[in-house]
C-alpha cells in the first residue's frame, strides 16, 4: 500500500512515496527535512507551488549554485533552514 502524499527526496530527483509501515505512513529523514523546509518557505510566500519552485530551482547564495533540494540531498537541510530563518528575519533583504 502506498500513501498518497508525494515527497521530493531521491537521488534522481523524481518523486518518492512515503512507505507504509505497521498501519501508517513513515517519512524518511530526507522527506521530513524537505517537508519542514517547504512548510517554512510556504509560510514566507503564501504559496506551496512557489515554495516548491524555489526549493527545486533557486540557487542559495554562498553554496556554489546549489538549490535547497541539492543541499537536502547532500545532508545539509539544517543550512537551508538557517538560510530561510535568516531571510525571514531580514538578513538577506
């Protein structure tokens, strides 16, 4: 059985799905981090689609052209969250 919510974390950057475990859905760590980042980005843009577009396509300053998605896949989700928090507080304009 597959849950209906699609996540973003796979090495080939296609959709993955939550796994059905013991009667419920369980997210991988990567999917949990992605969801936290998307939720924060959505709160800043008021749009889930804009948050997804930013996550997948916008390079984060200081990370050699890497997107938030790239950084999550590299195990650096904490850096993305720090960047978003700093942006929300006005550090980046």
